[in-house]
C-alpha cells in the first residue's frame, strides 16, 4: 500500500482514466502520466491487482495485492 496526503484525484470525474497512459490530473509541468500505467501493467503481468482510493485535497491510497 502506498499512501499520501497530496492533492488527490477526483475519481468520480477521472476514475475510468486514472490508469491510462499519459493521463495527468493536475497542472504540474513535469507530470508525464505514465507512472500508474506502467505500475498497473507490471502488477497485472505478475497476476496481481491494483486499486486506488482518493479524495480531492486529502490524498490517495494505492493498494497492490498478489
């Protein structure tokens, strides 16, 4: 599990896109939008699952299970 207390992601608005390639949800100039995409691909290749819980302005929790 990875947890932060950052900006969070509006999952109602972006939930179906959060693991897509080149998706960014904030205006950070150096954001590429490839990290969650690559992580999901690697986890699923190893027969694992990945999920996300996020609240805007509260943070995000990413859970990986094998």
